[in-house]
């Protein structure tokens, strides 16, 4: 303590005192206090000081609460680092230059609160909060993601005004255990409110609701005036059914001399007949009201809850919900918004969960801290399994802090307060001790507290689990690794030594054009007992909307300046390094399945199909077999329509009547169409939609698109009898009226984030694959035919390429081959690239679509007839890279509004992309506002294209999706429409 400073809170110097987790803060509880509260959100007087012990100045500005000052016009801008701390000091020290925000406002205390207990609640502050009222110190709180409450009863007068000052210190000893993979901000990030209770009040309510209908409500009661008055009691009702007092508990309490006169306890019970259980598919909720009565029967306090009856348990190596082994189709989610940072509205959170629900997700890990309280209400309502994670991550100093006794109190405090806040939510099925903080005695202490306080849920922690997936003595009831290779997961599940469910807390890293092999993972998970799912990293691309002209965040005024994942002209999505910081981790912050404006990336359609509740299991000549892949629900909530896509005959539709199937059941269904005997490929798709309005989707929302091939393609029948003239220039390059750049060999793609961080891009550059020198070996001309042999010379070796151009009636056939030497293993692609004249703005194709797909991310793109404007084919990943490809394309046309253009037919399904950008142009820029679209189209036809994988953080793609060495052959035809 420093005697020199007159403010006792500042004198404590709590920003560098890990043993001080709070001072004057009230205990956390699960009592609902929203009714009658006075919201204090809005503009507060504000100034930003250089350090917490610096005296406030005379000049005040304003700052909106809730919000972060780093996005509200200050010179302290956001900074992104993944692992490293933004300062060099070791725990618990912090830099002397320590931005400190002082918020102040006058509050009208309602006159009707006379005689009541008055409490200030600050929803969250990053990272250290100091509270003063009317110039007097009130308290201290740490933990940037949990609310802090303070009793103001003796400091304010009902009917009068009070001045509330909230001082937020950006860096503290707590920052060392809040070192999460996200932007560093500072501010008050959740709502502030004032509420009042009777002096006799509910101190806590704990709800235990079992799937058999047994309900237990445990209540703790206090009186702010001192000893509890005689005769108080608690009552409760559940949707009109009265709860009964637990007489056995009362008798035991009466004989227990340890019970304090200042703390009362009561238990209420009910047995609900024919109970409707809660699960993620049918999230049934009951309304519970708990009332605290004075001796005369009047109500002193009330708390309302929504109750879900469900059980969670681990039996052997299975995590069970209501006795059923459920697949965890999860995603990691931060509280994030591109304009307001960590401040997220109720509507935004609901939109997050609605979107996830529509794309087949059923679980959320609150990475890496307790999310906004409203999220849990929404998860209860909409149906999500939640892994609730404590605000503990010491990534940069993990080993030192895990066993540091100075941080013991902080670890236990953060985990305990999370549990006390969220324990009544049926959606919360697992407690997590935090993230990437090594493993030590501090974790064991926190786990012990949880297991004693709440034995109804398992505990997990990746840092413990990685010490041994099967070790029963570690502080994790679930084996929850990060980015474990699939072969390791399979080997563990088949080893005979597995003792716990294996559910990856992070897998399939969604950075840029990514999430390759997701379908392969889920095929293995669903086929292998002991594997139960995982959580994709992550939901959001954390791009902040930035004004290009001055580099400042757009802030709250930027609403409407983005659409479909693209920022408006003059703006862009900022990532690490874009705010002038020299120490940053770049675009690693952009690793979500949605863009910053919540526009779904193509991987969302992939996941939707992988998670399909109804699937086509098999095709037989007389029909197809449908299966219900849900855990608890029948198919009555779904409707369907059959679509028959014929390669040479368009699309036919017919209504589908889904069979009545319980979970896990299958049934044969007759084919809805008589498939024509002649013709090529035929594909049957079941378009499954919601039959009625769901809380997360209106009637008619697509749920999944299962598909089966009814007939294979006929062998390619290009006729190669020359009939015309092939025009080539002196270099043997095709001259064509619709092409501005002749078809040449392409071996490179604009590197994806996985390519860059996985090391492949560096190898390709070292080999010189961006622009190998083309040397013509021979040009052989014959009537109607030209054969050109070229060597593409690069540092890694020489690729021999042969292109045979044959004029035929109505067009041109191009037969190509390329021989990759052994030295050029694992290149990006082998194929053809050419460019078209301007004006060809519509792509129509038969193949997989309509959204982007790649060889190892194509399960969610059904084969059919598709059509999109060329400008809509490109996917605007935050850092420009390879995008917009379509897998399994059989043929396509590029046309102008007058229907003129060109048509291409391929020898077999190929990877095709049509965009406005050359690969070199994409690779040369850091943001999309730097791109200049070409007037014509850049067209790639690939004989082989490398899979995407997730090597930016996790396993690369599988060997089956790599481009092999040796000879590649492909053929395509070109004709003028």
C-alpha cells in the first residue's frame, strides 16, 4: 500500500496486486434482478488518463456505455495479438503507461426506493474496475467478463441525485490471465444498471431439474439490516403448480447450530408429471417464480427463472444428455461486433444463435470467458449445449502462472463466479476451467470447488486433458484436445484404453478459405464409438470496420456500411497491424465461419449438410432409404420436395412425404420420378425445409439438401475429327475472338491463409510457381489441329506441358497434359487458365454449387444446374486469397445479356473458378479495397487442385487431396454461343 495517495482504492495499487481480486464487491448469485432496474446505459462524461494514479484533468469528452474507448475516437486504438502480451513486463507487473478511462454521470435515485437496499451493477469492465459514488470509494473488481455488484445503500439518498464514477484501468495483473486470442480493448463492455431490493432479500437461488420431473429449488436469504426476522418463508410455483417446502431440510436445519442468524436457507420441491424434457432439439422450458415472504405473508423479493428438465452425465466414454449419447456439433464463440467490439446487443446475440441453428450447430463453447448473460437465456430458448468457460487464459506466461499461489485466488474466484452466475441454465452442460493456461495447482483448486458445488455437470480443461486423454486423475472429465489429427483420435478410440468422451474443444480452424476435410472428420466421428464431436474455431471473423482515409475505426456510426461480407467503399475490415501497431499477429484474428457482418462463409453450407437431421442412406432401383439422424425428435417438423437434376434435361420437382421416423430409424421410400432411360447423369435431391415456424426459422427455411446419384455420367464423346482452322500466334498460343489471354498452364494459386501459415506458399514461391518461364519446345501444325509442347521452367524443376488444339464443327477441343517431376510435389494446382473479353457476366454450370466448394470441402454443394453473376462467385475472405472455386463442374457457359458468349464442356468433373482477379493480383494486396477487378473474366480449369485443409492452426488436408507428381491429363471443349 502507498500512503502518499489520498484515494484508498488507488493506494492499494490493485492493478499489480493479484491477491486483490475484489474489494467491496457483493457475492455473485443467480437471482434475476432485471425487473424494476434503472438502466444507466448511454453517454457518460469521459476522459482517458495516461495511468491510473494520474489526476483527472479539467476537460471531459463523452463515451457511450456500454462500449470500448478503443473504438470511440480516442488515441488508444485496438491491438491484436494471439499469444504474446502487448507489453514486456512479467506477471504480475504492468507498464507504467497504462490507459485509464474515467467515466462519470449523475444518477437520479428513485424516491420510492426509500428504505430499500440499493445496488449498482456493472456488467463488465476491461480489465480493472474502481467504483466511487459521491466521491467516496465503493469497491474494486477484476474479471473483464463478469458483472460486479456494489451496495450503495449508505452512500446515496432516494429522491436525490448521486454522482457515479467508474474508473477502468486497461492493464492489470489480471491482464496476464486474460491473454485470449482477440483484440485488446479497454472500457465498460456490458450494461450498467441500478436496482433496489427489500432489506430482506433472496441472496441466491439454485435450481436442479431432473429429466424424471424432480425439481429442487434451494434458496439463500439475507437481511441487509442484520439478523433475519422471525417468520419469513419462501414459496414457489412452476407454470401454476405450487412447490412444497422440503420438511426434512427444515428439520435438519433447525438442529444445525452452524446455521447463521444472518443467512437463511430454504428448499422447495416438486414432482412434475409427464414432464417435457429439455434438449437442444426440443428445448422445453417451464416458468419458475420464487417468492420470499415476510412473516405477514407479504412478498419481500421475487426471482423468475426458466427451467429446463434435463440430466447430464458421463457413462464410460460417452457424454449423455437425458440418457442419450449426443453428437456435439459445436462452434467457439466470442462476444464480438465489428462496430462496438466486445459489446453485443440482445438482437445481435439472437441473430448469432439463429444463424448457427439454421446451419446445423447445436453447441457453443464460450471462448474464452463467460459470454454476455443474455446469450445463455437465448441458448436455453433456442436449444444449444453450452460449454461455459471461465475467463482464464495466461497464454504468454502459462507455465509460470499455473502454479503461482499469487494467482490461486483469481483462478478459483473466476471459475466460482461463473458457476454461481450460470448454474440455473439448462443449456450449460459442461464447465470449462479456461483456455491455454498450462496446468497446475490453481486449476486443481478451481476444479475441486466446482465439483463440490455442482456435481451435476462435468468439468473440462484442455490443458489438463492433454497430459493424458485417458488419465482419470486430471482435472478434466472429458478428453478435449485442440486440433488433434483425425488419425490420432481414431487410434485412441480404437485402442481399448479410452476412459472419457473425446470431444475436441477446437478443431477445423476457419481462417480464410479453409475447413477442408470437415466431412471426412464427421464421417469418422459418426462411425466410431468414443468420438463425439467438437467445436470449430470459430464463429466470427473479428474484422473491425475501418475508415480507409484516416485509419480510424468507424465506430457506432458505421451501421449500414457493409453488406454480404463486404465493406462499403472507403471502408475495409481491419485486422492486426491496421491500426498502426507494430507488434501484432495480422489476419489470424479473421478465422470464423462468418464474416464480420455475420454473412455466412461457404463452410456454413458444408456444415449444414454434415449435420443433416434427415439423410438419404442408400439408393435402390425401387427407391431410396431415408434415415432420421436426430437424437430426440421425429421428422414431423420437416417437409420436403424432391428435385431430379438431369445433366442434359434440366430439373424436375415433386412434393415429398417424409416418413414418420423416430431417432435412428430408417425407411424405404419409392422414387418420385420415372428416370428417363436415355441421357447422362441423374441426381436426386431432397430439399428439406421447416414445415412450420420454428423459434429460429420461419416456415420454408432450408434445413438440408441430401442427395444421391441415380445414374453415372456417360463416357466423354468429344469428336476430334478436324473441321475448321485453329489460329495460334508465333508462340503457339491460341488466338480466339472471346479470349484476351490464351489458355496456358497454371500451377499456382493465390495462397490461402492455410497455405501461408502452413508453409506451402513459401515452398511454392521458392520453386517459382507464380510465374514460371514458358519455353516453347515445338509447334506442330496440321489441318485443323495444332500441337504445342512447352516447358515451364522454375527453380524447383521443369514441367513439360502439351496442348493439342483441334478445330471441330462448332468449336474447339483442347487436350492437355502436364508432367510434374518428383521435385515438384504438392503444388497448388495443375490446370489451365485463360481470360475472356469484357461483358460475359453470367456463369451457368452443371456441377456442384451454387456456393463455393473445393476438393476437400464439397459435401455441402449438391450437383445440379446453377447460375450466378460472375461478380457473386468471388468470396471476399478478409485477406484476399484463392476463392470462388466450384468443385465437380461438368460444363459451364459464360454469357452476356444478349445470350452471346462461350460454352465449355469438360471431360469429367473438374475444379473450376471464374473471377475478376488474377491469382497474382490477389496475392499482391492485403485488403479488398486495394483490388481492381478486371473487366473480363479469369477462368481456371483444373485437372487437379490441392485441398484446403486447416494448416493455419491444425492439421493439413489429407494425402488424398494433394496434387500428385507424374502426368496429369485433362480435356475440354470451347465453343461460341
